[in-house]
C-alpha cells in the first residue's frame, strides 16, 4: 500500500514538474482568472469552470474581463489552446490539479456562506480519482479545509495523502496593484499531510517565486483572515481618528501624513468613506463567527467593523453640512458621486461604501447620479445605472461627493464646476482655486 501511495505521488509530482498535468480552476473571477493565466503561460493546459456563462464565453473567445490580466497575452494563451473554459463542473474529473477559487460571501445575518465551496466539494467527491491534487484558495474560517471539504471528498472512499492530495493556499490578490502580482506575491501553503504539502508546494512553485509552507491548513486559513483583519482594524483606527479630528477641527490628512514621516513603528493607513471589496468588509466576520465556537468574542474586530460601517453615515453628515452652506437641505438635493468602485483605478464595485451611501441618499430623498469611467454601468436594486459626463454632472449637482480618487480625474476642473465638494479621499489636495467649496472628510 505504501509503495502504491509513493508511486501515485511520484506520478503526480512528475506531471506537475514537466507541466503535463491538466489544471482545473473552479471559479474564474478576480482570483481564479489571473491564477489560470499564470499556469497556462508556463505550458499547463488549464480549464476554467464557472456558472457564469458570459465569463466562459469570453474566455473561449480569447477576451479578458479582468483589468490586471494583459489582453494580448491572454488572447495568445487562449489561441494556443492552453486555456479554455466551461460551465460543466463534471469535467473536474479530467483535471490532475483542481484549484477552488469560488466566492465566500456573508449571509444576511453576517455569517459565513460556504455553500459555493460545498457545491464544488460535492461535485469533486462524485468523480474524485486517484492521483488528484485539490487546493482550496477561497478565503474562509480556520478549519474549513479539514472540517468541511475533507469529509466531502472522503465520501469517495479514497484516502487523503495516499490516493489524493488536499491543501489550503489562500489567495493574495490585490486588484490594481501593478507591483505585486500573482507571480511575485509570496504564497502560503498548508497541506493535510506531509505528502499533500509536498505536492501542493511543488505545484505552486511552478509559477510563483516564493512558496512558504506552514504546518496545517488551519494555520494557512488563519493567516489569510488575520491579514485582512489587520487591515480592517487599522483602517477603523484611522477612521475613528477622522471622526475625532472633525470634532476638534483638525485636518486628519495632515496628521496621518505627518505621522507617516516616522521611519519606524508606523504603518500608514488613510481614512475613507468606508471599506469595500471582497476581503476587508467580509473576512474578519469569518473569524468572529468561528471564534464563538470556542466561547471567545473578538471584541477588537467587531468594534472595527462597527466603526468602518459608520463612515458612510459620516459622509452623509458632511453632505448635509456642505449643502447647509448654500441653505439647502438633503431632501431633494442633487448629488453627484464621483467613483463607485471601492478603491482607486479598479472597476470592482463589490461591497463598495458608495452603495451604502446611495442607500442613505435615497432614504433622504436626494436625487443622485454618478461618474466612474471604470464602471460605465452597474446594476443596483434591480436597476441599471449609467455613468454621467463628469463636468456636466458637476455643473448640475448641488454637491459633488468624491468617493473614489481615480487617477484620471481632472480635480481642478471638477472643483471649478462644482457648487460644493465633499472629498472623502483627499483627492483635491493639489487643487489651489476655490478651496472654500471643498469639505474634506
């Protein structure tokens, strides 16, 4: 039996090393597609699997829908037959390596929703064969790989570490980051068994410069949620400072910039209108949920979540103050939102604080339009909204609210055309004229 296990591992390691192993990527969004492209670039045959038919068709036509993926290189990879996609998850059986990159959102009660992982796990279990490596990359709570995914795969009758191999390796994608990409961002890997660890590390080393092994999937899972919780807590700290500085009539942006000059013991985080994206508003709650199983309450994390959730309401207060300077009320006011994506120079508006602000503005019966060149349209509350011309919209609005500081905006012209400006990102710091119109966060 030991010889059989050794030969199974050896065959898979050989196929990975010479790039003849077929790789399946379940979930081809912001995490899965860049990973799939990196594997295809070095010669692996990669199959993307997704329920989204539009994504699948775009891949099969050689069209990238992720800004961080080079379009020309992507097209060439597809035309060479190294990357294709399907909606048929039964084809996971064809793959020697399966990487799971499916969404892990929160429920309406802010509990983890791992149903996508479970669905893929059940599909894998029905067709799992000897010699496959399964790697989970979706962010989740510590214990998911061993407590949820492994039992599902075990229903196949195969033995982990002997017949098949299982590991957790958290994604570390930062959309819009030109410096750190899938290839040069260090990769954490935690296998179920030593054999799983060896196979998984070998797979990731084919395309990633530095792979760091940890002792278990639980360590790797905790590492990921800690990384994002660290950011959430520090953003909350500086957001709370912004609230205090507002009371004290102190420029929080000047305070943070000054503190950032200290060469040690300081890491810079900036305030803003809230947190967005697929990580910071969600991942810390995976940890708080799991902690309750151990009679432990993560008060620091929960407090950070409360503070960050307050920020869109604080932006609303700033809008009210700006309008009051012209003796106008928020009810019926015309509001222009500049930027709906959750951060600069990306087209991702998932969990964007702009959405919460829109909800607040509609409750107050304000009239709103938006401008975002990177998000020409988006569907919210079952209605499709389209980006307006920036300067025309600024001339129309009673108040312009800068929610995202995209680098392609002419801030001087925007301020010149606007009656009042609420700047939640300090985007207008270089504007000299009409500063009396600007109200910063």
